[in-house]
């Protein structure tokens, strides 16, 4: 994940400077794998093996902890806070277990600990609960928060293989660790649930308080019977506020196949939040991966930089960019937009009509992907339905006008744009 | 929508004071419908018909504009900014058309114009694009941003009725205005797309630059043929950054039925964002309605209040609540959690087994919703699958232990919790 952060910091330097009005500089990278870091384009003089020295360096404002695990991560973060640094971390295990201590220390010193990357990867859920939904009272937060388990369950469901084969497949694809226990036993989900519960309900929960059951005992038989009953099996982290008592549990759960969560496959995460006033909202995205998670780390760094730079207000720009630097957009003419089309022609049902239409379309470079022709053999007006391959709107409009002009069809053809690759 | 804001301000007063460390006071409500406002519990002395006087009152910090339309909303907002007030508005038509002027004035004066409520109702998308995704470069933003059109298309698809009947139905349910043109002709979606494009790509677009086509010409026939071809028809607002040229268009679109957007029905909104590093993320929730939209207005008010109150940093609390006031959670014992269960027993296929299992379950107050029994008539061990009605986990565990103790079944029964009502 550190690699992703470095890539973004180097690759999007201009964008960040535009947002902040000042450059954002990578001051040091502490890693034992010096060559790996150098290969990312980090100058040798910025690379060190001595993390403890970096976190107290006077010229550094923000410390990003991406070691994972409890120690030395905890000690380094506490040391950084004591030295007046803001901190960004993706370490959910640490925050779930020692968050109270860390956040209290930061609050006491007026420092930030950004942790957007610790739940949902790059999918923004921390800020959403903390700020965007602050006006409401949350009643429930639940969802798929471990991409490894979701990949394994998806493979089991789609390929009909047992857990051990699906796990091996996930390991081969880099979606599961060599030691997968933290994921498949549900502990990673429980760590994330601790943070979600704190954000949603304003109370602190420790992992030991969360009933945690993983997916290792799910069988093909159960997946099959679940399907027969109309359900899908997902590993859910579930938090509810039951009038002050918190329900917090992680376990395989059968949910109706029509539920949006049932359609969230592979390494995707998806979280539902239920609020008194807002009702249900849903958030979905890739919950892991070097680059997705790095975007969340950088979002936290940018917010901290904004506050560090602020003399007056540390508020974000209305559109995220300084309004005075925003230009009018160059908008593509609709005629240049390229997509597939659904076409409906109403024509007398006689031989040659389909051919005549196809010929005109072809002369404008529009090729046909599929045709539905109904009622062949009668003498009535019948619909001819076509799906085309990609074509610019200009060509389509000209072709349809010619088809109409030549009176091949009765009324104006209907067309609807298809977005196949959204 | 004003009613919703008033309800939240009065109903969640304690939560907001806890977040801010200071009370948030409703200072005045300007509305011609004085009795309606009074009925919400607003003291008579706070109600006025004179909006122009309110927006310059020295004791007021934040002006919330919920009139809609261009005037007098524009003039009142400019007057409020000139008087040093921060502003919150849900007025997408105004911001799409005159946003440049309004945001420049606010930036010049160091004031905020909050507009989270203007896109996606209470579903947080403004902050998400502006802050949470700031580390990434966005390539596309698209989705269903008008709940009225989505309701109408859902009704047409599910009930097989034509547009005019579905519109009348939506009007009867309060989901469409008496004059529905702004919604069904796509203009409301285009206004929202202007704001999404500005947030995603950092450029300004006017509604006149957006190709806009509504849903009035969609027929049952087209919906039927779309289904045959494997597609659903949705009104999409689509914004893409094609290397500096912006694609911005609103029109009925056929999308594959397997796409998550195809499953977003009724008054729900859903927005996809594609980023270089993050890939696709999706956000869904109720895009309209008094209370959902009010939560977004209040989130903006809270953020402004935080900045107004800040002496040092205006940063939000790590979990949204002051860490020192956060208590340890009272967590419900798993034994007290109530849900439905999927049960799988492996038993010799002989008469009476099913009855014996059901009897034990019944003695613990667990009733059976459905049963699948396979292989009747053979002498092998066969699975008996059951779905139960709601029961506490304590009862289930005791019943399963008794079934095992009485040797009614061969091996330990498997069970998976069902969440039917998530």
C-alpha cells in the first residue's frame, strides 16, 4: 500500500498543489526493502530503514503508518503524536484494539489521526459517517467489509467448488494471504466493525466484544440449499443500535438474492447505513488493493495539509478546486459521442425491409449486433428491433434520416443509447 | 424540505450540541405559510414572512435557502454572502446556472456555500467527490440522479403500464410534481450533472452545454424489447473526462440487467464514480424526500458551525464525536440476538425424523417456515433443510444440542443466520 501512496504522491503532484495552493512533498520513506522503494522513483536520500528517527524529524508534518500489526506501529504512532505530527494510518487491527488510547492522545494535542483507508479500502465510509451523515441518527451499519472472504464465497457460488479450493484460488490470485486466518476467520471484519460502530453510534467497542465467525465451515451443500430457498451467503459485519444496546457481530449470513448486497461479488466491499431520517444508503467499491487504498490515505494527507496550511478557514473548496482556477468545460458535441444503439423500426412485414435497413446502416459504417423480428408472415406493420455495435451519433442520425426519407419504414424510428461498458 | 430541517434541528438538538460543544440554534424561519411552520413547533416569534430581513440580521451566522428556483433565491444568497453569512442551499437549478458567480463571491469573502443536499438528496456525494476522493483523478461519474424518473421507469417496467399512467401514479403518490416537466424532460438531472462534473473534473459546465433528453418517449414496447435483449432502461446522467474534453449528457440509456444500476428501483438514486487509482465506487440512497434531504442540509450546517466555532482547528472529531465523551459500548450478548435460521441436519431417511426434529424445535418456541427434504424413500443419510422463523440464538442452540443429544441426527447440525429484513 505504501507503494500506491508513493505513486499517487509522485504522479498527481500537480493536482495536489492546485488543490492546496502549495506543494505536498514526500519527505522520507522508512522501509527495510530499500531497493523496492527506489524502484518506485523515490530518490535514495529520502529512503531510510530507521522509522523511529523519521517520526520525530522536525521538518516532517505528517506521518503515514502502513506497517500494519500492533507493534512497532503503536509505539511509532504514539511517538509521532508526542512530537506534534499528524498521523494517517490504514491499521484497523491497531485502531480497533488501541484506538481509544491513540485518539485520546491526538485529541489532547489537537492533532489528527486519519484512518479513511482502514475500512472499505478506498471506498469513502469514514468521512461519510463522520461528517456527511452527522445530521442524522444511525440505527444500523452492516455489510461486506472483507474482500478476501467475498472473493472466496463468490468463487464457491459461481464455480461450485468447496472452501479449500476457493481459498487456494484466491491465494493464487493474490487476493488472500499465505496465512489467511485473519481474513477467513472474520477477525479483519470484526476490526472494521469496531470502527464502523464507533463512527455510527459514538461508542467504543473492542474486538473481543464482537461475536466473530468466519467462512471456513461454509459448504457447497449449504450454498446450494441457500440458493434453492432464494438466498445468497455473504460474510457480513453487522452493527445495530438497539436503544443504547449495541448489536455487533460478524458471521456468514443468508440474505435474499434480490438484496443489492447479494449482487456484490469478488473483491468488492459494500456497506449499508440506516438512519432515522435518511433511511438506507449503500456504498460499494474495491475494499482492498494497493492503489484503491492509497487514494484513501492521500485523501487524509490532503485534509491534514489543508488544516496545516490554513491561516483562516481550513474548509475545502466548494468543488474541491479553487473556484477562480476552474475553467469552463470543453464539452464534446453529442454528434461525436460513440455508443451502441437499440433501434426500433415499424415496417410492413414483407421481404427485403430488413435488408434495406441494414444496407443503409452499413453505408454509414454502422454494423448490427443482433436483430429481433416479430410476426414474420403476416401482412401487418411489425416492429424490427436491432442492437448495433459502437457508432458515432452523427452517423446514426444520418442513417435514420435516410431510412425515413426512402420510406423503408412507416414512422420515425425509435432509438435508445446503450451503455454496455459503464 | 424546510420542515425536515426544522424537525432535525429540534429533534436532534442534544446530538448536535454534543458534536459541536455548543448549542445550534434555529434563529428564524422565513415562510409565507406561517401556520404550517408553527405546527412544526417553531415558536411564533421566530417565524417571519420577510426573508430579505433575515439574511442580513447581525445575530445570524448561517442562512439556509430552500426556496428553489432562480429568484428571489439568487438575490437572497448574494445578499447573505455580502452580509458575511455562510449559506446552505439545495438549489441545484440555481447553482448549475449561477454557481460560478455565487461560489466566486463566497470564495472572495472566505465564506462557505454548502450544497450537499443539491445532488442525491441525503446520499452524500458532494463531500465524497470533494474530499474523500481528492487523492485520485476521476474519469467518469454517472448514474440515476432523479428519483421521479426512476420511479416512473420502475413502474413501467414492473407493472407493464405506459408512461402517462406511470406518471399519473407517481403524481398520486407525491413522487412527481403537478408540472413534471423539470423532472421527466431530464432538466433536473442535467442541473445535478453540472455539479457532479464540476466536483469530479474541476471544470464548470452550464445546463445549456448538456445534451438533455427525458423519458416521455419511452414505450412499453421498448422496455419489453430491451428486456429480451438483456437490458434495463434507466435515465442516466453521464459525465466523462475524455482527456480534457468533457462528455456530459442526460438521456434514457439501456444498461445490462446484471449491472447494479439496473437493480436500483423506485425513488432511489445511485451514482458511480470511476477513478484512475480507485476504480469504480457506487453510492446509493433515497434521492429525494423531506427528511433524507434535510440530513444533507444539516450536515452542511454542522460543518459550517464547526468552522465558526473553531479557535484552533476546525477538524471533525475522529469518530464524529469527542473521543473523551465516547463511552464503552453495551454490547448485546449473542444469545439474545434474534433472527431466522437456515438449518441443515444429516439423518437416516426414515419416517419420523422430521417430526422428531420439529417437536424439539417447537418445544423451544422455534417455528419452521419451510422444509426441503431430499431423497425420500432411500435408506441413506440425507439432508433435511429448514428455514425457521425468528428465534433468539439461545433457544436455537439449546434445541440443536437436544436434537444431537437425542441422536435424532447423525452429525452436528449446521446452521446459518438469515437476515431477511436488512
